[in-house]
């Protein structure tokens, strides 16, 4: 049973979601008339989503013995100045919906209505993701511009999102945006931090995707062996053969595993400590390699769509809490390659973490990002594992054309 005031407030939320559904429908129609097929499909889908949001509240009200009311909908605008204007309106409307959800949350706190409070949790997450998605689209439009020529590229971007969404929906009931790399990327980051920040384990569920086929990326770089014969060392991989000419009759031979493995994926090459655990994950539009030591972790992200490093950083900072982070612009030469990025110092529950996030320049459409995570010791110094690993990466790093 919910209170009359809560019933009224939830019915108002129904009207807000319902209006969004009709507004997005109107926008879809405008885009279709303008020949922007990608934008139109995206908005048709959004319109359906909003209707689903509305129905979810509708059902809930009746379930808890209230009376859900089918709302009268104000006629939305039918024309828009530009694509940018349109998405600005979408973003503004999403922000309005978020504020309204937050007010409902406050009200259920005040009324000690735990059932509604629990029901609203889903909407809080939904709004966070929707806002992030719309902001991303809007940022892209600002970046690309919305002159007639650039409309084509904007439409292609939206079409990419549509395709990812469609693929995701073909999967096992995943939420449509879960596979949009902008939103997913920091979940992996979070999973790294979870080792030290229990608080994040409690508040975030990690994503685990089942992979159906094994690719070359799934296979860990082989262990290398150092064979020393009479003081001369040869480094070999499993299955390698060497021919030695003129070796003495009674050679002294010793063998041990090499200290470093060779990472060589997506044209990026470097050497990393043999004992680091190798994992690989992929989904639509992105791939992530993770090399985990005990204090130090190397992550390589490869996205098929243009991803802005600063946004990745912003999202990480938002997750850790701005008050816990210090961000500084940062440059580092890897091998001969100058890379720019950001450093984030995170202090959480007595632990100090250092992230270096670097853009790897490469002349193709993919985006490569290398991230290093180091757990600092009590005095704030880098771990010795970090120092050794970075030395090896710095000397061995190269891009393979
Ligand atoms: Fe909604
Ligand atoms: Fe929405």
C-alpha cells in the first residue's frame, strides 16, 4: 500500500515518461523526413524505451494497491531547428526526468516507503546511463559539427549505436546500452579497483560476458625459455629449435624461464613480467587485455569507435568520487613513441592508487588506450613491481605497422 501523495507523485512520473515517449517519436519522424535514418531509428527505439519506463511505473502503482492513471499527453514539437537542437532537447528532458526521479527518492525516504525506494533504484541507474549516452551523442555532434556535410557522419555514429543495441538485444536480455563502449569501459576499471575498495564491490556489480568462441586474443603469450650453453644465452619459445655449430664436446647447459613475455596485439608490442596473469575480454566494438601482477596492472583497451580519453577519465573520477581524486595531465614516452594522457591519484579507504591512462597514437580508426594501475605503499611510493615493469615496457615498446 502506498500513500496518496506517493501515488500522485508516481502518476506524475508516468506522465513525464509518457511525454518523453511521444517527444522522441516526434523527433524520430522529423529525422526520418530529413533523411537521417540512423538518428530516426535511434529515436524510435528511445521512444519505445520511454513507454516501457512508463509501463513499469504503471504496473507498480497497481501492484501496491494504488490506481495508475493513463496520462493526457501534451502535444510535442514536430519540427526542430537542427540535429544539435534536437539532441540538446533530449538531453535537457533526460536531466529533468533524473531530477524528478531523485525527488521521488527523497519523498520515499521521508515517508519511510522502502518498497518504493527499492523500486526506484532501477530508475536511478537507468537515468545515469541515459544521461551519459545522450551527453556522449551531444558531445560528438559538437565535435563533428552539424553542417549538411557532417550530418552524414553524425547519422553514421547513431547507426553504430543502433547496431550495437540490436546485437545486444539479440543476447540474453542485456540492457541495450550495456554494450556501448563509452559506458562499459569504466566497469572494467572498477573491477580492478575492487581488489582494494570493498565499497565499490558493494555498490557495483561487475560485468561478465560469456565468450562463445576462442580467438587468438584469448591465448596467453607463450612462456619463453632462456637456454644458456657455455655462458651464451639463447631465448626460445615453446617448440623452437636451434642449431649450434661447433659447440664443445661437453657443454654446460642450463635452462630457466625468461623474465618477460611478449605482448603483441593490435599492432602494439611490449614486454611484461612472466608471472603476470593474462586475461582477455571482448564485446561489440571493444577489446580489453588485462595483465595483472600483485601490485601493478596493465590494461589495454581497443575501441572500434572514437572514444575520448578525457571522458574515460571523467567517468572513472565520477566512480571514485571527485573528492578522492587528483587528476593531472601527463605525458610519457613509450619506446620512441610520445603518448599523452592523464594521471589520476585515488585515495580510498586508506589505500592509494595511481592510474596512468595513455592514448596510443596509431594511424587507423581504432582507439588504443593503455592504462597502468599501481598500488602505492604506505609512504606513497610506487611499488617495486611498477618500477621494474615500467622499465621493461619503456625499453621494449613499439608499434608494429
Ligand atoms: Fe525514461
Ligand atoms: Fe529516458
